[in-house]
C-alpha cells in the first residue's frame, strides 16, 4: 500500500536467521513463512524481503535458515503482487555473474518484481564457516562497487567484458535478461566515507538501520556526494529498516525488554532506552511518532523486521495503525 504521499511499506519474511524458528520443523517453518508473506500481500505491503545469510544470529545454532534467492523464487508464485527483495545480498558470497543470473531469473519468475539489495558483507563468522575469504573492509567495498557495475552491464548488454581489480569477465552472456530493463538496486549500509559514495553512484535507494540522528547525518552526506558527481539527490530514495514491535501499553514494552526475548538480538549491549529510541518498538503512539520523524527526515519506505515473528500481530498492526497515519505532507 503505497500511500498517497508516496511512502512505501515493506516487511521481512521469517527464514530462521534470527532464531525465530528454533524448535520448529523445516516444513512447518516454511509453511508459516508462506502464510506470513501472503498475509503481508493481503495487508497491503508494497514489498517483502529476506536476508542473505546462511547461519543464525546472535549465536550459531544448527537450525534451518532458508537461503535468500531460492526462497524468493519459491515465494514468487505464492504472492503475485508485491515486490521481492534481499536485504542485502553480500557481494562476495557469489560470483557476480552468477548473482546477476540468479537475480534476473527471479525477476522473470515473478513477472518483473525483483528488487536487488546489495551490500559489502560483515558477518565474519559466516564467511569463515563457509570457507569464504574475509578480506578487509576496503576490499569488500571495492568488490561491492565492481559487482554493481558488472551486474548492470550483464543485465543490459549482450556480452560483458570487465577487467577490474577483483572481478574479471570475458565476453560473458547473461540470459535471460530481467523483465524490468533495470531492476531497482538498493544499497544497504551507511558507511560514511565509502559506502555512501558507492550509493551515490549506483543506488536507486539506500537502506540504513540507524536512529533518527544518524539518518539525518547520512542523508546530508549522501546529498553532498551526489552533488560532487552531478547526480540529483532526489533520484535516490532513502529507506529505513530497524526492528519493529507494537505493544498495547508501555508496561507491556517494559516487561518485554526485561525478558530473554526482548533482550536478544540487540546491537552489542545497547541499553534499553537507546534501543527503544532507535527502533520502531513501543505503543502505537510511540511508534507513530518515531516513524513520522523518519518521514520528516526524507524516509520514503520502511522495511520492518517484526520482533514478534512468527506471530503476525505487529505485521498487521503496522498496516492498520501506523501506515495510514504517516504523512510526507507534514515533513
């Protein structure tokens, strides 16, 4: 449901990465993921998302984590309207040509609904567990930059030849092409010296999982980097993607924060007040106020991870109680 003011709404679909399916069988977990994706479509979401990860956080457990691209391919016929994306694909996990082909195929399977989310990657334990080299941050960012160049070339040219520092292609074909001439590319991550410059060059949208003050600072930097290369800043849509959970009362929120479930999956040892400030958790009134602040800072899409998954309560509550009340006209 893109609102009249152009604000879009997205939700992740559980896949096990954040231990939401611990103790649940794989077939049952998959059935619930399909149910939630279908519910999101009926509720009016514009897009659904999965993470590109293969092992769990905040601790490693031998439980299922559904893989991103095969999951989107399997979901595509189950949800025929909403767009489908990964938040975000790790550039170093796949050969860039294979990535371009996988993404193009999902676009074809879905009738032209792919969004390609891209990032440099960060989960070093996962890299090492799967035998991927974990290079320096600078190298990972350079691979991301080259990957974005190569993928767009493979999608639009008959053949691609590319001789970069990290990627090399010699007359490569990539067919089928996407049904969309160029699927949207969202660049995730808000590194202020390099990542935002990459976004300025390549992104149709950014996704930052940060508090409002950081969102404002990164917006200003992105605008400056766009000016440096002569790109119109408004051609990049800025989006937000933090935790979300709706509570009936502040007392319910407080009890949850003190529980093992509420304390898990935070960034480091973030205090409760900072976590609540920087995430869309709280009563409807609290969350609406925080979400409106992001809109006023230029956010034009939300991609929410609901902390009560695999319940659908907050997923449905966002579309009934929050989304209709957000207004860019107040920005």
